[in-house]
């Protein structure tokens, strides 16, 4: 009998039964006031007169009219560079002990995002909220006695001058509370292995000694890990090794494109729970099974703002124009894409992380990630966002009964002088008729997006598709960044990067 599991589940049920429905608007008002109050004596707070903002009749209106938008380059150039010189009290009290190396999509230069003790506490609180939310998914009591495989970057962090550096997943895992360490796999020793392939090999060798009930990590790397474990033990599915696996906590990217290939690897139903952990903080998590949307964490050290995602507000490189209009949570609307702006307990202020979101339930503050500002494809007016591309991939999978685990796209002129969308699709089913796939993809995008239909009737001449082995995408990520962790594939490339990509594909 799952005695411990029943006790843990009972505590979770009790905590949920005494919690009232959150007032997200009030949470955000209090969060903004807390951030301003805590940081008013920093250099940033003094420069922008936080004490006057707090004393004003409408702190938010004055806040957004006083403080400009920041992206990483702007805030680093003007403020965060001082942290690397050992200075303190710059944009948040004290000096951060950690800096998160932002992987994001593949690229050769890492950003260094400050991670304060307040942010680490906020991430830990988000983890507790996630555990409490599991009650809503009606899992059996013995699930709460199983181990959790958290597949992130290495916890062997680098000491650099007066701080420690690593990816946010590695930082978070290195600070796991003592009471959770017995559940955490692959454990401290394996997690410290820097080389991805060596770490996965060790996981495969040790896998049968663990009773894994849940997985957590980015889908593409999680699939690679499962494939390695399955192959090592010469079994059909991951459930042949971990029969009690019931939950997968996804994060980093939309899970949709991986749904079919993930199901093939598991063999049995697994409850997928989405989360939204960025290098800048834990932003949202899924709290109920009847939706795949995530609830913004409105009371956990992050203040959110939203800029309507319209072409006139976005520069060609995906950055935000400084005069773009911005609103708070209480003013958002359904079915509208927004650029997400955050101010945080790590000293990010009105900071664009580059993601776009859409609200599915305003009262519950539930969202879905719809893409990246720099991955928005608007060449010749086609206006394709990543979520529309993901939907098209799923339709192709269903129509042709195939897996498409990765893809990338570029809009450019072909040798005939006409504009085309060039798609590379990662699938093991390479014996399909390319022209049939291209027509189906084109038709799917036409039916889903009127702007794409208009573009196809005018300057966009068509779709060209190339089918390649999915491992090529993984090798590309390895070439550009450290393998595994939080590295994600570019969905949209500019012509220069796409030329590199095509040359890379040719030699594989």
C-alpha cells in the first residue's frame, strides 16, 4: 500500500482545499509595488525615481511612461555590465551569486542573465505550486513515491570571478532542496557530467535501477535520452524500463510537434504537463488537465506587461520599437498575440524575452506560447507565427501518418527569381513524394491563415520541401551550442544563416 504516497497526496489535497481562486490582477498590482519598493535604493531605482513612482496616484502609468523597454543588449550595455565588474545594488539589491547562460535557440554567443537568491526562491516556489497542481490531474497515490528524471544541463557549474555560471536548468538542479534529493534523478553524480553523450550513456546504464514516475525537460533532448535507454536495454518502449512512468513535464518549446514521436517512444499514455521556465524566471505552468494552456505565475516575483504583436511594432530583427503601446493583465484580450514584457526579482526591468503569447482564459490568466518575435515570418506579407507552423506540421503528421519532430524554414528567392518558403522537415519517412507533401503543407497554411493566402496569390510563389533525418537537426544544435540542456532549434532562419544550414545538411 502506498502509505507515503497517500500522505503526500492528502497534504496536497488539503493545501488546495484551503486555497481560494487567485485574483491575478490584484497579485500583479502587489507584485509591481513589491518590485519597486525593494529596488528603490538601487542605482536603477534612483535613476528612474522609484520612490516617486510609488508615491504617485497611478504607479503603473508612471512606471511605463518613465522606464523604457529593455532587451538583453540594452540592459547589459547600460546596467548589467557593472555586475561583471563586481559592483552591487545595480538593478536589484546586492550582487547575484549566479548568472544563467541563456541557450535559447542555437547561436554562438551566450547571454549572462543575473539570477538572484530572490529568483531562486521564486523558481522553488513555482516548483511547489506545480506539485500542488498535480492534485488536479487525478494521479494514483503511489505516483507520489516515484522518482523524477529531470533532464537539464550539467550541474557542474563554472566559477567565474565572484559568481557561478551555468544554464538555468543546471542552476535550479544544483539548488534542489535536501528533502527532494531522494526523488531526483539522475542524481548529483551523473548530473555533473559535462559531456551530453557521456551523461546519457550513464543514464542508460543505470536506468533499470530507478523507478521513474515523471520526466522533465525539453522534448527534443528527452526523446534522444529515451531512445538511448530503449536501445541500450533492447526493448520496445520506455515503459519496458520504467513501467510506472505517468507524467512528462515539458518546457522550453511547444510540445505539439513532438506529440506523435513521443507517443511512439512511450508506448503507453503519459500525462503531458506544460511549463514555461526561461533563463529570466519561471513564468507559467499548466494547472489543470482539461486545457494545455499554462497559468501565469502572477504572485511569484514577476510583473507582466503585453505589447500587441503587430508588424508595425516589431523591427526586422524581432526587437521591439520603443514607442510600442503596452498594457497590463486586466486589459488583455483573447486570441490576440502579445509580446511578453517582464520585470523581475533578478533586476530585469520592462524586459523583452523575445516570446509571443496568447491568452486562452483571461480570468484564469492562462496562456499559450505562440512563438518568437524573431521567428515570425512576414516576408511578402505571409505573417506566419510558430504556432501556425506547428499546427501545419501536426496536420501533415496526421494526414500522412508520419513523425515530424523538427523543422526549419526560410523565405528567399529561388533561381527562377521568385519568392518561396523553403522548408526542411525532420522525419525518418523520407520515401514520401515531395510534391505531395509540399502541396499539403501549402494548403494547410492557406486554410489557417488568410494573410498567407493573400501572399500566395501575390508575391509568394510557393513552397519547397526537403525531408531530412531528424538527427541532422540535433547535430546542428551540437555544432552551435553545447548538446542537450535548453538548446532549441531555430524555426525561422534568415538567408545568411539558412545558407550555412544548407551547406551543413549537404555534408551529412
